[in-house]
């Protein structure tokens, strides 16, 4: 039997092979030299069992290789058909970029890894490495939790638009804006910078999660004292709050001066008994407030400023939480309140431009 060297492999057999290491199955893989020798021995008529024995491989492994060689005419990698691709290109084509942008806008992928897998599964498309896909996705934006937006009905949008058009040119210098708010322990939304070589930042969590509800009012001349409310507010509790605040509210206005009272459309505010109490003991002028409109009440901006001040003080228990809230209320300056009320006209203009949508 004539022996042929490795260099005599026929030209019609392609030697296109990229070795890939796999610790689990390296004993069953064939090196390029073993493949070439096996092919030549098969050409010389040797049996598969003898060829496998000389290569110290399983006969089934050798049989599969020789069968694939006869059909594909190439020494292709054993792992390519299992989805293990060699390292891909370092650039994205325009088509790949377009597909990634389309999938991101339509919400078809939830991560860069999903986008890379989808690109890899498209036939006849150049393979690309994951890092290239990940860097391109980062250049387009970042993954963030969506901001919760209030869904308004058509009727409520119309009420908001009509309210803004009616009061757009008003100064609101003679309006007392009132509302309740809840302050909670362990509520921390303050961001800190994280150097990636360090461990993720942590902060202490105190138990249990105490919360306090407060009532307050602001106007162009200042603010009312703060009232702490036990539990949830109903009509009776609301009237008790107004009765307690009656003297402090009336001190804000000169005797005989016309002023307006504004509150939102919470059920405890709009009951017949609550409205009668305001008419009899405070003022007959109640400024209308459209539904689902926290952006039309300047005191909401005051609550946001106060909650940030409370978070900075990091209260550890209910007593410290109450102290922090009282301290934050004292830190609210009349200049800040006036800026919140003065910006109401600008916010109304934006609501009209956005056809009644909520700003925040």
C-alpha cells in the first residue's frame, strides 16, 4: 500500500478549521493532522475501526467525521453546528445597527444580550462579537425604569384645559393652597456616586417602616403651622384640622380682605359637611381644582423639597422622623413658596401646549 504524506491531501478538500477548546469533550475532538490522516487512510480503503484505533479515538467519532467529510468536502469545526461561533467582527453593518434600533424602539429586546443573540441567529449575516453590540446599545441610551405617568380620561383633560385657560392670567396672590402628604421612614431616593472597583453602596434600613401624615397650607404671604394626622383622613378629621388651623389661617389675611381656599378633590375634602364647614368658618370662596392635577397645586413642590430634606437627615425612628419633618417645614422659606406659586402660570401654559397632560 502506497503511503502519502499530509501535503498530498487533495485540493478539493478544504482545510477551513478553527480549533476551539472544550474541556468536557476534548478527548472526542480530532486535530487537523488526525483528520487529514483519517481522510487519506479512508481513501486507501482502511476500515473505520482501524483508523479510529490508530488515532486512539472512538469509532463513532471517526465515522461521523468521515461521513461529514464526504458530504461537505471540508474539515469544518465540530462545534459550528452547535451554535458556538468563533469571535465575530469588531464593527456593525448599517443593517445590524438598523435592526438593533428597531428592536429597541419596539421593545422586542430587553437587554444587549438578547439583541446579540437575535443578530447571531439571522442567516447569511456577518457574525459580530457581544461587546460590539453592547457598546453600540450603550451609545444609543441606557436601560432605565419607566416613569409612572397618570392616565387621564378625555373628560378630565378637558377640565384641566378649561381650568388653565380660565386662570392663566391670574396671579394667585390671594389663594391658600392646602393638601396632605405622607413621610415614611426608610424612604431613600438620594443617589450617590459608585466607583466600580468598590462594593455597591449601601445604607442602613430601620424597622419598622413608620409613616406620618401631615396637613399644611401655603400662600404668597407664608405658611400655616403643620398638623400631624393619626391614620387616614376622613371628613371628620379634616374638619378638625381646619378648626385647629382656623386662627392661623385668618391671621394671614387682613380683616375684610377677599381670599380663596384651594384643595384637591379627595373625598374627605368634597363632602357636603366639609364644604359647609369651610363656607361657615373660613371663606365662601373655594377655588375649583380639576381632577388628577397635582401639578396645579404649588404645595406639591413644597412637599418634594421637604422629603428631600428629611432624607438627608436620615431619621432612625418615628420620633426622629417627626422631628425631621418639623425641621424641614421650618426650613421652607417664603421666597421658595412664592417661586412655586409664581411658576403656576408657566405650568398652566405648558399644560395647554400638551393638550391637558400631567407634567409630573
